[in-house]
């Protein structure tokens, strides 16, 4: 089998194309770094906290999961992510950012052994964003709640910062001192981008988006319990009606729909990781009725638990929606 490759480029004769050429060169360097630091197929943790790398050599079926606050840069390949009824398609020309925890479905659509899907994913804490907003004195947008997932055009500055961060894997002794600086630059570039206001909104105290982020964390900690909207609204410091409206504006789901996604995703993990039967997994995540659990599981994942588990084992699907 031939070895995976990345594109090589010749400098443009037209000076107007120089910036695009510089971006492509940096993306090729990022792709080469990801190849070197991913010994095989799948999702790989790294020595840099919060940085993960993904390498896939074939397209994968749609996988449902929770998208944590993060930025994902594709050095090679293409992916489709669905949030509610909205579809986000991205490749090396655009990166994707999740401002809050979201329930999404992801599908790698462009990957081959010769040109693998290569992804750089950096998770971040929204509190980091809030601290930078205050420190830099950035304006807080006075807008209503917006989607917590968005695409941004790739830039040389973002690709350059990503390359510097991943390059630290070659010098582990430098990670503690230099990785926070490279991460900070990446977050700064996100904030200064055209869609950066969405991150600021999600991180700013007392904004609707920030309160929804608080409600999401509250729900993630209690998803196995019966959902009481009035209690959830109180935790988010919102009225029940405002919670419903802004929760759906940010996540594209109602609180109840989001809770179901959390339960079913965790049940799927339990089926694989702990070899539980469907009834036990359903009960563990909060379902009292095995038949209801099986129906809702099949509706989300396309097959009942037993058949879905068999399919995953046969195809070796990734359970994580790892950008």
C-alpha cells in the first residue's frame, strides 16, 4: 500500500496569490505534523493537554455525540456536521468552532489511504475566553442568542499558530512553558475573526448565551434525573419561557431533546465500553421503559441497540464526534 501523502505546492507567479500560497504551505506543514504524530487510525490524545489529533483513511458513517467547546482545523479531508436541521461542511479552507457543549452528528466524507482525513482539535474552557475579553477590553456584542456552532474562513495566522503548537510535541520539555502561549494565540485569533463575537457572547456574564452555557453544564451533570424545567431555569437565572427560547437558539434543540441526546450517547458508550445489555444501559442513563429506550435509540442511531452495536464492531466506527 502506498504511503499517505500531502500536497506540495509551487510558489505562485502572481503576487496576488501569495497569501493563499502561504496558507496552503502552512496547512501542508500541519498535515505533515499530524501524520507524524498519529501512528494509526482514529483519535489520538497528545502530551499537550486539550490537544487531540485525528487520522482516518476512509469515510465514516454519521456518528452522534457531544461537541465540547473547541476549534477543529482540517489539514486534509472534509467533514459534514449536522446541528438540528442545519448542516456545516468544512475542509482546509474553513475551520469549525463550538462555543458551548452541543449535541451534533458528524460524518467524515473525504478520506483515503493516500490522502487521509487529518484533524487538529483544541478544546478550550470558556473561562479562558472571558478572561481574554476582559484583559483585552473587547466589545461585548449586544445581540440575541446565536448558534453555538459556526464556521470561519481559514487564515495563515490560525494555521501558523496551530503549527507552532503541534510542533511542541517534538520537544516535550518545552510544552509546559510554550504551549499556553500558542493556545492563547489561537484563542486570540478566534476572537478577532469575523465570528468571534459568538465566542464573546457565550463567555460573557449575564448574556443569554452565557446563561444557556450554564444551563447546558447543569443538564450535563444531571441528565439521568427527571428534567424539571423550572429548576433548570432557576439554575440558569432565567424564566422557563426564556430558557426554552434561548436554549433552542443556541443548541438547535429543546432542553428535553438535548437531555435525550445525552442519555442515548452515554448509553451507546456503555454498550461498547462496559458490554452492558440494552435494558441495563437504558436504565443506567435514566430510562424506566426498555421499549421506549430502544425506540428512541433506533430513531437517533438508525438501528436498535443490538444491531447498532454489531454494526459498530464490524465497521470499527469511532464513537467520539472528534471533529
